[in-house]
C-alpha cells in the first residue's frame, strides 16, 4: 500500500501544466453536465483538445480518437442544448431511454468496440507499441456511447460514463498519467451524482439543484 501511495505521489509531482489544465476543465465540464448547464460543452472542449495531444504522446490512440469525437459531439451537443421554443424554454429535456433506444445503444457500443479494437491493433504495429487494445477500445467505446446520449439528454448516458471512468482509472495510471487517473476517480463520483440528479429530473421534471 505504501509503495502504491509513493507511486501515486511521484506521478502527481510529475504532472505537467497542460495535463493539469485539461483535468480541471474535465472535472468542471462534468459538474456543469450534472447541473444540465450548457457550459459543459465549451469547458469540455478545452479538456478534449488538450487530451487529443496527450493521448498521441502517451500511445493511447483509442483515447485520441475518442477525444476528437468528444470535440465534434461537444459542438453538436452545444447546438442541441441551445435550441429554445417560442417561450424561450429549452427544446430538449432529460428523459429515460426506451427499450428500442437501449438496443441501439448496445449495438452502437459493440460496433465501436470492434472497430476501435482493430484500429488500435493497427496503431500498435505502426507506432503505438505500448497500446493496450482491449482496455483502450472499451474505454473509448463506452465514452462514444455516453457522449452521444448526453447530447440527447438521456439519463442512461451516466451508466456509460461510469463504465468509461472505471476503465480509464487503471489505463491512465499504467501510462504514468497519474493526475489524469485521479481525475477519473473524481469523474466516477460525479457520474454517480449526475445519474442521481438526472434520474430525479426525468421522473419529476423539476430543475436539478
């Protein structure tokens, strides 16, 4: 246990300013998403753009792809969340997924996993020798699904975010990005809080506070 603590502490001391900014922006964006606040997207873009660079640098091609996808979906989600009706009320509301939508989510995540796993295997042969295909692909596929559902304000997006966070904690730790690994511990806790808040919103149709 002491050795693990020393490893964590050493990793935190080696955190670069760029990683620090990205982590703080990532935590802030999840906080805003729990509040159903549109700032989730511009703040999130700071996080994702930095992590595209860091993911390539630390041989995480799957995470680089997912952060690029995050960036694109952030712009799309920003546009969706900004839509208002004639009474200047948001057009989109937090809701539960139907059985059909659940089936679509599982299919989407499965296809993403297979495609990303094959892509990361190729990347490992070319330049990312230290890539971990199965873990990277799983974290990325669940994140793809979570981001898609968050743009649609689906409660189930938080289940996928929890899966992403659980997978990402050890994935980034073994790569030496300890501060980022700690970020995912915080994000996991925020995802549970976000799920609880959005579930109440969908059930009772009252503002999240």
